[in-house]
């Protein structure tokens, strides 16, 4: 172990204590703020939650003992703000650290005693919406940098960018990237702190992200609802139409997508990586999903399931309008129905071509000549990591060995981080370390979301180690 690595490891207690006495209380305050993303809070500006959370983060950042830092909240008219932090370094290289502070909506199903806007510390975990996805990111980033400075370990210039529209597809981010182009410079390393981990036993790096096509499928058959004794068997049910339309794009027996334009050829290197990941996570991959008793996964082969989650398309129906609640459901033949379709697409799939094909397949020759319209609401390309430079591969392994006694493991992610695609296009020569704390059962986007505190501490230390090696490479 080098003197540098020994120094970073020996003072880990310093990181741990700041998390316990400073960062966790700040995250508790952050969790209490319902700063939902713009897609889920159209009146975000009037409600003031995003602004309040941004001020909380900014105030904490200003208090950190980091030399010559510059901290700004930038806000373009009619756009959610961004937090931009510029930290001078000891070389002319630049590292960009990225995270976001907007949140998913509440969701139902929280365990007794837990709630989305109620921080709860239990069994080494901090429960509450947004703590892990992705409120911890700015705290982790600055904690890592201040840790290095306290040990007099040099580092490159670091810029930290925290956005407020990631959960809405980063819709407000592009104009800020243009605005900050000169200030940001050209980073040669991007560290994203908004990703997943296959376990809590080592550092994980993300190799790919799926893209997303999200849209509303509208079906209309009648001018108004009518008595079901009068309409059923005569007027086509909107659900009958829906089933036929869905069957065009998905096999009802196994959930496999039937649209050729939504598939890609999977690189051999990724297939080998997935094989290794399946061996690492084993049965834990299936057990991390909160199945009810006796409910089975699509299959019992972890490797096949990882392929499904990372390099194959999949459909989720995430919302529905036009159907009354069961308590208000009369015997009525419904006149219309709208369902929101969320379709994950492979990392290298062309979102425009895929969404155009979907629209044509859903709207063409509708059953019973029903009025059918598919409106794209959001779409984003996926992302595939460039080949890791040897120095970054070694630095990641060294960091993981320091704090976990295991090498870094790699996996693709089933979700989408639009910013990564934007950055790859803007900085094609940059290296990427995409990592995060969203491990098994952490349940981002769902009920009972938690931050695994010990893991977050070690990820912070790993980030510090990689930043240090970036300077010394």
C-alpha cells in the first residue's frame, strides 16, 4: 500500500464523524422538504420547496473548510435552479462531480412509522424520500474534497453541479450547460453520484444506462359513459381496445417486447461483464426485489435477469386516467381511457427512431376504429461508458480495496440519467466514474427509500481516493 493510500485510509474516522455529527442532521432537514421534481409539481416556484432545499444545501456548502471555493445558485427564467461550486485545484485538469436534489413523489406503501417527508434513523439507515436519490451527493462530494485538503493531499480543480430537474428527465439542464460552458471548462474525469450498487460490499461502477420513452396512450370510444347494461356487448370496451394495442408491442405471456427497433446488438465486452456481475451478486439479485410470498421472478437465472434489466427493452404502465376508484365505480361502460406507458430502451438504442415506430404501431388501424392517440411526453437516449483508462480502473480498484477489501465491480443500470448522455456528447474524451448508494432494497422512487449510512461514508472515501489518484497519475 502506498503512503498516499495509507494516509487516506488511516484518517477515515474523520469522514465517519462528519457524517454522524453534521451531514446526517443536514440530510434529515433535507428529507423534510417535499422538493418534488417539476414533472410532479407544476407550481414548484410558487410552492418554494426546491428553492428552500437549494438554500439549505448552499448554506452547508458555504460552511465547509474548502479553500477558495465559489458557490452560486443559478436560475434561468422559468427553469429550476442549479447549484454550481468551483473549487480551485493544484493542477490545470478539471473533475466534474454531478448529483441532483429534486425528488420523486411520495408513493404509497411506507412501513408503519415511516413516511416520505419524515426522516427516520433505524438500523444504520436513514429513511425518507431523496436521501439516497440523490440528496447525499453534494454532501459526499464536498466531504471528499475537504477530507483531502485536511490531509494536505493535492487534487485537480473540482466543479460540482447539482441540478433540480433530473427526475423530470433533466429538462432544465441543457441551457445551464451552455451558460456554464466557459466556467466549467473541459473535465477529463466525470464522477456521477446518482447510480446503483449491486451490494454494499464494494465500490460499484456503472457501465451503461438504459434510455426512456414515456408517453400517454389515449383511447376514446363514446361521447359519454353509459349504463353498462345498455352498452356492454354493443360498444367496445376501452380496456378491450387497450389490450389489443398493448399486444402489438408486448407479448402478454412473458412481457417480451415485440418491436424490433427497440433492440440492439449487445457488445461482447458487456456480455462478459454481466456474466461476472451475475456471479458476484448471485441469488441476492433476485432477493433484493420485494416479492410477496411465493411470487416468482420472470426467470431464476440472474445473468438473464441482469440482461433484461440493462440491455433489453421493457414496458411499465405507470399511470391511468379515466377509471373511477372502486368506491365510486358504478356499472358504466367507460367512454375513454388514458394510460401512461414508460418504456425502457437499451443503452445504444435510437430513442427517436424507437419512439416514432411505437407511435405508428399504436395508432395505425385501431381496433373498432376507436380514436387512439399516442403522445410522447418524455424521451431520453441511454448511455454506454467509454472504455475505462487503466489509471481509472486501477484507482477504482485501489479505492475499493482500501475501504472494502474487494475490487470494484461493474454493472449496467436499468434506469436513466440523461445528463450522462449530454456529457458524453459534450466531452467525448472524458473518463467516467458513475457510482452511487442505491443498493439492494434502498427502493428509490418507491416507498421506504433509505440511505445506507456506512456505505455512503465508504463511497465518500472512495471518491476522495480516486480524486487523489487522478492528480498523481
